[in-house]
């Protein structure tokens, strides 16, 4: 039993480190994309406001 636990620990540690690295990578991608998403949302909101104003004026 102890032999099996010793053998699993490095595998578990490797998988954990791999998962943490993937999560860190995903977070960095999300952080890079966030300004783009904010600009996109702001532009969409401005377009909606212009459409509302145009429909009121007609």
C-alpha cells in the first residue's frame, strides 16, 4: 500500500502542476481579452443609444 501511494504522489503532483499551469494560462488570455470585450460592450451600448435617439427624432 505504501509503495502505491509513493508511486501515485508524483503523478498526482505532475497533474496538479499541469492543471495550475493551464489555469494560469487561461487567466492570462482572459486578462488580455478583457479590454477588447469592454470596448466591444461600450460600442454596442453607444450604437443602441444612437438607435433610440434616431427613432425618437423620426
